């Protein structure tokens, strides 16, 4: 499915980073390692790399990964790309300073497994940043899954991230201007830190 979506002229979700990620840049280490999971065509990984972080942009779509590599080259940043499936991929424990999960919509069991692997992968002081569509997004024209199991409420994400300090956790309406995510959207946003 994602190979077909990304096999288009231009970038399906644009080339600009997610605004929640940008809004939290003041929290990030000035150097270190970063991982963008389910990063699609690489816009958020490229942004993290532009901040000086050694970044891996990971996605299950070969087309997305190739476009991520091309975007990094176009933007003049060094970034590692990784074609992997979250059903099988696990980052190394205590290896990351920042992990971004931006619209990485997963079925509940895989979501829990992935988020717990991300908790383990953070170094002390490391940050996990998430933005995803909330169940109240159903029926809105600004994008997102049509399946309730793939939509995230704050409580579920906070439970997934047990062991991290929750710095911010909120849900509500925002205005989206990210390629196919365009218009008013109802999102869940979380920032959490490993002690």
C-alpha cells in the first residue's frame, strides 16, 4: 500500500517537517543519535539530521526509503536510511537520544511492542516525540486511518511509555498543512523523557 502511495511525483506528505517535532527542537540534544520510525519519505528524519543529530530514517516502504535518501541529498544532510518492518525491527537498547514517531499508526499490539522497544532504545535523558491522529479524527477530511484500532488516545500512549517521564501529553484540534494532511485535524501529541 505505502509503495503505491509514495510512488508519485513530489512527496505525498510534503518535505517540511511535522510542526510538533519542530516545536520541540529546544528539548533535543545538540548532538547524538536520532531515529525516525515509520518515516515514510523522510521529511522528519531529514529535519532531525539538519539539527546535527546522527539520524536513521526507517520505513517499511522501499519507495519511501529511496525518496528519503534523495531528500537528504537534496537538503545537503547526512542521514542513514533503513528499510525495515516494525514487526521485526528493534533499535539497540540505550542507543538513541531522540526517537520520533510522527503519524506512525500501528495496530494496538504492534503499537505497544514498538513503543516499549522505543522506551528501551532511549539513552538516559533521551526524548520520545509522538504525533498521531486521535479517535476523534474519524470522518475528518484532513487524513488519517479510517480504522479506530489505528488511532491513538493520550491514555494509551502514556501507558505504552511506562518508565518515561511524561513532559507533555495532549489531544485536540490543530491545523494541518503537511501534504495530504491538510485542514483541521484532531491529534494526540506526547513528549516523554527517559530519566
